[in-house]
C-alpha cells in the first residue's frame, strides 16, 4: 500500500480509510415520492417537456419551490419519466 500511496501522491491513512468506507447509496429526500407523483402527472400530459419546463410548471403550482436539479434527479431515477431518447447523431453524406 505504501507504493500505491506514493504513486498517487496521497497519504497511506487516506487509502486505508477509503478501503474500509462503505459505498454510498442513492440519495432520496422525504418528499421525493410526492414530487414524483406531481412530475408524472405533468409528463403524462406533456410528454415532450424536459426537466426544466417541468420545474417551471411545478413552481407555478403555488407549493414550495422545487430546484431543477432535484426534478432531474427524481425523474431520471424512474425510467418512464426520464428525459426523451437521444437523437441519432447527424451523419454527413459523402
């Protein structure tokens, strides 16, 4: 472990601590389930809206404001509410 620490330029205690640390699980806030229901209702009505437009509609409802990063995190966690499929790359004809 000493050589690895020297190669990386970090202390051995840091490597030993990282080795023992448990990996972090997915982050969830208490209101995420209720927020997901509100997001799902908007996405079902307007399927082409992205997370920023959904956030704007959620904030117009009069409930406490929601951050767009939280809307993105919650909607991407559930595949049916995630962002639309990526477009195929544009290929130039030769």
